[in-house]
C-alpha cells in the first residue's frame, strides 16, 4: 500500500512539473471586463487642482468631453460635509478671490437651473454630497458644450470649476441659491 501511495505522489509531482502544468499556471489573469459604466468613462481631458479660500489643496478634478456635454470626475477631500452646488464658471481665475471666476458658463444665454423652464445653462451641474469624513468622489456632466470647439468651455480667458457652500436649488437666479464660493480650480 505504501508503495502505491509513493508511486501516486510521484506521478502527481511529475504532472505538476510538466510543461502543460506550467503553461496553465503561467497564464496571465484574464483581462478585466468592461461594464456599461466603464464605457461611459471619458479618455484624456484636462485636470484642475481644487483649492479652498485659504489655498489648501482639496484634490483635483478631470474634465473630459463626453457625448452631450463635459464630464467632471475626481476625488476631493477637506470639503465641509453635506450637499454642495458645483458649477462651471466662465473665467479661468480664482484669485484674488473666487469672484474672479465670474458668472456661470452660459454660451446659450439660458437661465440657471434644470428645474427652470428657461434653463439650464451649460455651467449647471448636479449637486455633490460630501461625506462625514469630508471626502467626495465627483462624477457630474454638464448639460451640453465641449472643452474646445463649438460652445467651448476653454476659450481665451479659460474657465473655472467652483464649489458652493450650500446645495443648488436648481431654479433660483443667478446661482441656485447655493451660497458662498468655498472652493475653486482655474482652467487655462
């Protein structure tokens, strides 16, 4: 019986060392599958560093052209917990104050807000919700426009991404009653 076990173990050891076995163990992991949400993710884009009023780094956001608008994606930290309005602004400046970013980007001259029958303008974005740990993963898309080309965000004076202190109500003029500007990133 013992000789049968030793013989069996020898056969298993030889099989494990055979080229066929090595091939099976050396194969690369399968490529990740693409999901519907992956196909919606844009390639490339332009990245903007976000800062608070004291100049502290809050992370960065990447803006990319997608079908029907501009997608803004990234991770931020150090932002007050709660719901905040976020908008694309028409001037690529955050200094000396965030007011330097000008008004919302509005190349089609519409009124503010997705809930306004005369809106929205292209600078309007959906609110972001910052967690209790002061972090947020941002993924919002503008209701039109492109980075460059027709209805371009990036013109001669650039543009800015601005986060407000409160939630946008999606209808009040001119900025959805979203309160003070608490973070800004300038795009040139």
